[in-house]
């Protein structure tokens, strides 16, 4: 596993390069969540060990808040790490990065891991409960099954 600040640095810098603008803090947290979930989908393992908290607008990593405030995104992962995980990053950047932060927030509100961690918290209430990695794994399995079913339906349509 790698430190989350290295993953955040990669996402922050790649976003700046691809979209020619700085990723918002809210969006960065959501892209990190989808990167973690995509890692579970593609490899079966989490990319980093740090835990998200179930904040009002979706999963947040407190480790990243200070880095974002100080624009400390120069602690890049190794080239080998990027190469080994490029499929994960490419998927997140093609599917999630073009969406606005509020759309990503709404998507995370449908995730079992966030809902479960929030428990009985009211929608506008603060919540510092960590999202369990096993709950994110459940979200990953749900998405993996959905992708498989979509592929099967597409195969079936081609044979008709």
C-alpha cells in the first residue's frame, strides 16, 4: 500500500494537466474515494490504508485537508506505482473526473459504505465515523457485478 498523500498528489497534478485547472478539494476527496473503490474492483486490494470519514457531502480524508490548504502535492508516487495502477487511474479519470464535485457527492451518497457509516446522522449533521474498508469492498462488489451484467447484456444484444 501507498500513503494517500502520494495518490492525492498524482490525482491533483494529473487533473491540473488534463483539465488545465485546479481540482477542488471536495472533488479531490471524491476522486480519492472512487480510486480506492476502483482499486478494490480491479485488484481486490485497497490502494491506501487511510480511512475516509462520512462527512455531510460524502467521504473525506482528513489527511488531505491540510495538504490541500497548503497546496502540498509534490509527494508523487514512483513511476512504477503509477504504471502498475494506470488502469485504475485511467478509469477514474475517464468516468469520474469530468463530472462536477456536486454530482460526485451525490454519487457517494448512494454508496453503502457512506450510508452505513452515517448511521442515524441527520442529513445536515456532522459525522466523523470512518467508512469501513469492508463496506467499501461491498460497494466495489456491487459495481463489479453491475459491470459484468452490462457486458453480458451487450453480448446478448450482439447475438440477436
